[in-house]
């Protein structure tokens, strides 16, 4: 049930808050409460198949270990490359899994946007009296993200202890992680799926675009320098969600934290603006169905 | 032509038709193909850039830089692009939707149809990917050293590729069939697929793996699939015959186990009617 304290947008106009700011907060509170309730229902449904739930979580942890293993062979062969060793790569993979798990645990429903747009099932999201984005985000859960989260937290903790990180570095790291989550949300979750409003049958294309962004962060791209590094920091900021936080924790690079926050703020504003604009292009399919 | 020969020929023709019909799905959306191929190319450029830094700083001689990148290109074109592995998705979908019982009454083998559908679906994308990778890698990293190429080597390699498709099909059919017990075979798929990714030459060519790992891989089912990415590894010349024998042996073993799992799975099929 929706909290009684939140002002429902469908309430009589007389009962709604009058000032712009309080209206914004009341809508945000209402949207968040609905979002949270929907997500909890989805989680309960996913956890019902206990066997599948556990195997999926463990499967994802194993999957990540395999990915880590494949690149560790790279460092085994080449040793330290441009200041990056196998240990740093372990930390980077942990960071990557942590951000992936954190973001997709809460917004994996956005990955279904192409299917909703192509089949016309987006109609049912548009008719609800709360934010389309939060509605879509909570429409699905992926239990494997728990595996990512566990894996990520374990590796990052191990790395921080291993390099004997200071409190200041950890604090800066946490800020860098927040920027990383925002950048990841924009580039892996929302931007590729907005394509669905412009290109028919774009599910695979969106997936590839997301994977490419993810790949660039998963590879030891921290070893890169020059133009490619600049591109990966600003235009397709993959480095921001994996390599940069590791650079921050091992060297207190506050300037990277500042750049990360700026880039994240820009891309978040742009992504949300584009989503709003793209949504206008959607044409209803007159789909009839029960939800 | 005898009656059995005629039946076999018509069946093969039917499987071919299934493959070509699936290939039409790809043709209907050229933008999607262009997009995924473009992204594949960018991915290769990124890997090539990372390896360039590593090669420049360490001066490794185990495998020429060009050959290393072309080997990984082959992995992404053949294993990722052709995606025989994704046959598990088609199997899993049919199991979940309850379409298996409907498919079983048809005159064509359900599993073979799924393999044909999977290969057909990615055939065009695979072909475009091969051309795009060839052009990109030729420009970005240059041509690989192919001094080890000979008619026998090429013939043996093509046979390894065919056996790799066969063993991968059997392997991933088994993965898909686990949906009969687990409901969701994604986790099993991940384990098998990622093991292939680590040891199949995705991010680190097999020739750059530690010697002991290479020795074990050569005779394992994972290595058999990965051997299909070793065209540009001069070291394969020395092990061509053992690799071929291992590929043939694992194909037989995996097909046998696939049949065994299928027999068990068949017992769990329930006809819903309606």
C-alpha cells in the first residue's frame, strides 16, 4: 500500500501542496513509495523459485570469477602494464561488479523498454499516475545482481585492505562510486534503450551498446593513454565507472572525483531530457491486456 | 536412389530450409546487423589498443601482436558472432513455454531444428562480422603472420571448426535441457560459456596462456571449442593431429551425453492438451 503521508497525484486538487518545491517532493515521495513497493513484489516473486534464485546468484559470482580469470592471464603474461597490475585489475573488477549490481538491482526493468515499445505494452505504464521511469525501472528484477553485489563488495573490500587505503581515500572513493553509478545508469541502463523510440526492433542493438560501454569498463583500459583515454573519460565515460575509482583509492586523485561528478551530472541531465523527449515519439499500439 | 536415401535427402533439404528461413529474420533488419557489427568492431579496436600498450612495454615474443589480435577477432566472429552457444536459449524457451510436446510430433528432430534455426539466425551477421573484422584488423593492426599456413593445416583447421560446431551444439543443447529440472538454465549456461570464454581465447589468445594450461586445454571439451580460434597460432601446426583426434573424440562423447540427457528429459514432458 502507498504511504498515507504521501500526496497522491490523483488526490483532489484542493488537497495537493501548492508551492512548486513541496509539490515536487510530494510527487517524488509518492513515486518512490510506489517504486519500492513494486520492486518488493517483484523480488518476492523472483525469490519464490528458491533453487533457481540461488543457482543464478552463485552462477553470476562464478561468471565474474571466470571473467576476472581470463584477464588475470593477461597480467600473468605481461606483468605490470602502465602501472596496472593484476591486483589493481581485481579491484577494478570488484568496482565494476559493485556498480553493475547496485544499478541493475534497482533499474533492470529499463532494459525491457525496447520490448515494451515494439509490442505496445508501454501503454500500461503511461496510464499510471506516477513517473514512467520509476514504473519501468521497477517492472522487473534480476536476481543475478545479488551475485554481482556480493562479488563486488568482497573484491573492493579485499583491495582496500590489500593496498592499505586511508580514510580520506575511501571517502573520495565513495564519492567517485556515486558518480560511477550515475554514469553507469545513463550509459548502460537508459541511453541504449532510448534507441527503441527511434529504431524498431532495437533490443539487440541496445544490448550491444550497453555491452560496449560495459566492456570498455571491464577491460583493463586503465592502461590506455592519449586520445582513447580522453574519449573513455568524457564521451563514453567507461573509465569513470571502474578504473577511475580505483585510481582514486590508490592515489587520492581528487581531481578525478571532480571530473567524474561533472561528467556524471552532465550525462544524467542529458539522459533524462532525452528520455522525456523520446517518450513523446511513442505511438500507442491500442494493445488490450490485463495487468 | 533408394527410398532411404530419398528420405535422408528430403530431410536434409528441410533442415536447410529451416536454416534459410531463420536467416531471413536477420535480412529483415539490416540496421540491427550494422549496429551490432559496428559495436563488435569498436570492441576489437579497444582490445587492440590495450594489447598494443602491453606489447610495446613488454616486448613479448610468444605470439606476434597481429596474430594475437586476429585470434581474438576470430573468437568474437566465430564463437560470439555465430553464437551456436545461444541454442540453449531456444531450447529453454520451448521448455518453459511448453512447446516441446508440440515440436515432437513433427517429422524433423526438434534439437536439430533448433540448431539450424540458431545458426541460420546468425549466419548473415557472422558473415558481415568476418568481412568487417578482416577490413578493420587489416587497417588497424596489419596482416597476421601466416607462414605456417599449408593445405593440410587449412584442411585440418576447417575440420576442427566443423567438430567445434558439433561439440558446441551438443554441449549447449545439454545446457538448454537442464531447464527441464532447473526451470532456468541461464546459470548453467553462464558457467559453461564463461569457462569457454576464459580458456577459449576471448581476451587472452590460447598461445599466451601458461604452457601447462595449454596442455590441459588441448584435450578438454572447452579447448576443443577454443581450438577453432587458433588459425593464427603457429603453434597449432605441431598439435594439429592430437587436436583433431581430441575434437573428434569429444564430439562423440558430448553427442552421447546429449542423447542421454534428452532421454531423461523426455520422461519429464507433460502434455497439457487444449
